[in-house]
């Protein structure tokens, strides 16, 4: 079996092989042989990737809902496309989300909304008056069937 020093070198050369070796060590409960520094870094990165993925999907949902609800001059030509995008992003998000990520999205909703708002303002060349605060609850944003009323 690899030593900690060997695993640290392996990580620099072949991170996939490093991962396989690390999994073997964990399964065999050989914790003393683990490359803890790189394992911790990988676990932190995994958490960041998960958070970034769900934030990105939620931002896309908000963007498309704002366009669908407020860009009335483009609804006739784009409503079906925007609804399809909303559905796709919601299904992807609902596949990924868990309690921890849901709580994270709830805590970051204002920031995510600001980013989405910045995009739609550019997209509409500031001709549309969007709400300055998020008009949607996280529950509604995640609801596969919900769309804003009266469009």
C-alpha cells in the first residue's frame, strides 16, 4: 500500500489514481496512511463545486422567470422557450439539492437575485423595470410547476 509521502507525490502526478488509492485506504480503514492535506482540499473543493452548481442553476431559473414575467414585449416570441428553460433548470436543480444546499440557497438568495438582475437588465438594455428585491420565494423557485401569475 502507498505511504503518505507516496500519496502526496501521486496526487501531483495523477489525481485520479490518488483518488482510487485514497478510497481503498478508507474502505480498509487505514486512516493513518491517508494523505489528509489533499483529502481535505478535495472535500472542500467538492463542497464548493456543489454550491456553485446549485447557485448557477437557481440564477438561471430567476433570470428566465424575470424575463418571462416582466419582458412583456418579448413574451409572444419567447415565452415557450423561457418556460422550457425554467423547467430544465428546475429539474437539474431538484436532482442535486439536499437540505444543506437548500439552506445555502436560502441564505444566498438575495445575492443570487442581484446577479440574475444584473444579467436581465443587460439583456433588456434597461428597458424593463424589474423589482429590486427578489419577488420569488425559494419554495416557488424550486416548484417544477409554478410560474408567475397573469402573463
